C-alpha cells in the first residue's frame, strides 16, 4: 500500500491517475467550501467533512460519527473515486482534517495518503474553478471491526489510549464543544498538531517514533486514538504508520460521545 504521507513531487508524478481531494473544514465555523472556491490545487475535488465523511450527529454517537458504509460509498462515487483510485487528501492545517478521509479509505484497504505540507506544498498557482467529477461506482463494504474501538476499549488497561486534542482541552480547560471537560482516564496527551514541524510538514519518522515511544507507544502495543469527534485522531493514526509503529484503532465517537455518558469516569 502507498505510504500514508506523500510529497508534492509524488503528486506531480502521479497527477493523471490520482484523485486529489481538498478536505478543508474549520472548527470555528468558517466554510471549507468557500475556502476551496477562493483557491485550490488544480484538479482537486472538494470533500465536505459534514456531508461525506460523517453520519448523523444527533444519534448519540458523537459530533462526527462514521457514516454508514452505504452513505460513504455514495459520497465517494459522487466524487469520482473508484475502488482502484489512489486518493491524496490535503487541507491547510497540516492534514489534521484531511487525515479523516485518508484514514477512512486506508482502513478499508484503499490507496490513500496525505499531501505533506498540505495546500502550502503546492508549487502551482491555485485555481478557482469547481471540478465536476464523473460519477463512478465505489463498493459498499462494512467498516472493518479491527480498525475501530468502542468505549470499553478506551477504558481497558490493555490498550494505550492517546488523545489528539490540545493539552488545554485534555486538561479540561476552555471546553465549549462537549458536555463535559477533561479526558478519558489513563489516556496520554499527544496533540496531533505536534506531529508537524513549524513549517507544517511532518516531523521526520525517527522523531515521530520517539514522540510516540515517550508516550508509551511501542511496536506491538495496541493503540486507540481519539480526539474531540474522531477527526484529528486520524492524524495520530497516520503518524503512527509513518514512523513504523503499525496501525492503531480509531474511537470514532471520541470525547464528544464519551462525555455524553455522565456515569463514565473522567480525569482533568
């Protein structure tokens, strides 16, 4: 399978065969679609996090639960993605949002990667034209159980649980998004944005590996990643692969689901 992160040189070399996907989305309510319309990588299609990569937020499964396999297949088909497509996702935040699309595809066995450096890596003038993909057929497959974790898994001492949110939210400071503040007991703080250098590119694999190992993540140890709503947690999972520590599992509901249960323990 393709590496979880690729360079702009790789994109240029595979331009004719790869589907480039703009997955911009902002927690502060700004429109990713409007950002795309103001300028995007030539040929890129826009992927809406809320509509294409998430299920019903009112079902008690968190703010961005995974969509049904049927809905995900329909969304990919409408974007021109086939079972054999190679998809490269990007955003303007170092991949912390686009990682959701990339992880979802890789979890199902499809070829997908993040563009290292995101939008800033593009060495061509941005364009404003909208892409109209040709409808394709994307196979409906169940979400693989081995890639997912549930509440009982994040509470199990058998797993190393990593929290991709900022240290402030991990420690319960400034929580305005979810019902409770704090973190899952025993979880370690590994802010996903610290997988990146100040320039917005991924840290070297050996540095990433050291970062994970210092948090108790070692080869062969089962890892569960969560965040606020199961989006940026995917960035840690891709970083885990990038540095050679294997594949972890995603807790899709993340803190936005966990915190709904007043009877579950929390730490600050």
